[in-house]
C-alpha cells in the first residue's frame, strides 16, 4: 500500500545528508502522530530492504538515511575510481574502542588502558571526526576529555552507544578465542 | 609514536599478529606486530595457556624479556613502553619475594594491578574484533554524506593547504616563468568574472586541476595572476579545496562536493 505519508517521509530522507530523526519528520508533517510516522518509516525500511532495489533506508545514528546495498560496493567504487575504502588501523580502532567504552576519558587514561602512547591515534581520530573533545578534566594539568562523536555512530552503523557490543558479547568472543587456543 | 603506530590507512588485510617464525638460530621477533606491551603479554599468557588470575611472574618475565632480546629492530619510543612493563613485572616479582609478617590476603596480591589492566585490555581487544566486523559491513554501504577521497591517495593523509601555501607556490612558479619570459606582453584584458566561470567549468569537467600545470598553460602573466586570484577566491569561499599529498609536491585543486552545504563539520 502506498500511503502519501510514506512517500513524504521517503522524500525527506532522500534529501537529508544526516540521519533524519523522527522528531524532525514530525516537525515537518504537522499534526501526524508519531506512531503513524514510525509505521510509515518501518514500511519504507521493509520496502527498500527487499530485493529489487539498489538503495535502502537504514536506521542509523538515531535517524534514517539512504544507503546503497552492500552488494554493489564494487561497482560504486569503480564509478568513483576508488580502489578500496580505508579501514582504521588496529591502533586507531583500539584507541577508538577504549574511548567508546570508557568515555569521557583523557589521553592518559586511554594510553593507560592500551599500555601505549595514544597521542597520534587521538589526533587522527579527531581529524576523522570520529571523536570529539568535550572539555577538560578537573585534575592536575587539566587534561582534555574525549568522547565519541555522532559520526562515530554513523561510521559503525549504530544508533546509540547502547548498541556497542555488550559485556556478554565480549565475554563470548573471549571464550571462543580461548577455546580456539586450547 | 611511529608511523607504524599511527592510524595510517591500513590495507584491508587480516591484522592478527603473525606468530614469530622459528628459525634454527632462534626466532625472529617483530615487536610491531603487537599493539603494545600488554598485547605481547596477553599473547605469551595465551600461548602458555596460563590462567590470567594466577600468572607465574618469573616465567612470564623470562619469556617477555626473551622477546625483547630477539627483536629485529630498535625503536626507542616503543621500546620504552615495552621496557616499562618489563620493569613492572620485575617489580611485582620482587614484591612477591619480600617476606611478610602475615600471609598475603587475596587483595594484597601484587599482581592484581597488572591482572586488572590485562583483563581490561583483553576486553578492549575483543571489542575491537566486533567493531571491526561492523566497520567492514558499514564500509560497503555508501551513504549520501560521503565525499569521495582524492585519487592516487598514498599512505599519507593529504594536507589541506592554507592560502599562504598556495601563494608561495604561485610566486615560486612566477619566478620560474619570469626567467624565460622574453616576449612582450600582449594587451589582452582578462576579467575575474570570466576567468572564475572558466575555472569552475574546468573543475567541473576535469574534477581536479594541477595547480602548477594550470599556470604553466596560462598565456600571459596577467592571465596567470587573474587565475590565481580566482583560485584564492574559490578556496576562500570554500567552493574548491586545494590539496597537497606531501610537502613539496604539486598542489591540486578540487571542486568541493559539499560546496553548497552550510553546515561544515569542522
């Protein structure tokens, strides 16, 4: 069924370059209950997820966004003449993980967790806007305090920090690794 | 910090530390496969199937130092971090050897601080493998806010240049030009508006222009000057972006994909 609301929502998401939240859709289509909008978006997500489309609506960063489907990555890269998309280095990812799980956190605390000086990793993560400085800690030297950014959520396809791998998932990984070693 | 530590643009290969290859003379150790001393310690603990809560400090210290002895390259920055943990291990051992009046209670175990750190680090490492999976999945899904990176990208992050760098490069080039400029200058009017349109058109068409090459092609000094002002203006108004891959390399000018956007993420 093609409801006009679904079409409106689709067009709004299409022009949006950052995740479009329910609140913002609601502010545009006045007087529509949130539940209806949610239903329209859900339908849109289900529609576009189905086969027969090259793009899909994804729920990420607390809102909705159009993205291409993973299957067409090769062709897209060919169009944009990009050989490969760069991943974070292991040092970068490790630093990012330490911040994600321990935020708000200072450089010294991150380096402490990793056992390695993390200054340059922090710099690169800042440049990539995956982390941000949120202030200074009331401690000797007033060190800068870091947090992950909205881009971080987007980068990993998360909606909030609650969606980070949980303690249980991490414990499971460790179990598996140990089982593999044994 | 070294280049190896920095978040360089890593190839999408598996990044599990390669095991040291056994050779008749011993083994070749590359410390840089380990993210740091904690990573090395965890590796040794796992290899020996040791219970992390009951680490035989003497044995693990010996293994650890062995590794440091067999390293193939020296890097003072990293070495310090590895040696720091070696010192910590020896300190813990000394604490354990010291006679005590009362029996050691559980919470007084001198190993506890290290064990806590190792456990925390182990968790972060495990989280990393999960986050890497997410990253790999997300990387295949292109979103509209994506701005294509520059072509011919090297391991180095290109530097976005200031107007001063551009100016410097321009004067350098003009100097070179003036050396072989013997012709009389033709009187031809070049207006900024026309040149600006021409430049944007060129950028749209070619996506990128080589800064120096572009000026070499300019007929007269006057024309080159006008073009230069246009480029400065385009960069200033954030319509174009000037990029240099490495110091002293040529400067390339790109049209900004997000030129019309007002919400620049700084």
